[in-house]
């Protein structure tokens, strides 16, 4: 393979190695943020979460959340007409899937 001259003070092969390392670091950082963010999210540390809060934590839609309820992946309970989720149950589900 012919190496094309580049306008950098380093060899092209060294340049591509550095780019690869940078990309791998950024990807690893993003993956770590995704693993940490649900438990350390900007949501307040409430004992009970609304369906919208749980959807935001898992980044899913409400129909998906209700499908998970049917499949018994999550537990919830109702107070009047509202459905709530126990924060400890959500954290346990996150930790079991990591």
C-alpha cells in the first residue's frame, strides 16, 4: 500500500494509531457514562418514580415500559390513577443487567 504524504509532523501510520486510540477512549468514556448515568441521573433521589421518569432512565417509550410490566420485568403499583415504580426495584434491575 502506498502511503500518501500528509501535512503532519508524524508518520501516517503513527497518526492513524493515535486516531484509533483517541476513538477507543471516547467510545469507552461514552459507554461508561451510559452505565453510570441511570443511577446517577439528574432525577431526584425519590423513593417512587413516575412512568415518565422510568422511561427517561431506560430511554424507552411508554408502550415499551408497559410491555415490560406485562412480561413482569418490572413491578409497579397504582395510587389512584397513577402508576409508580419503586426506585430500589429500578436500581436492582439496572445493577442486575450490568
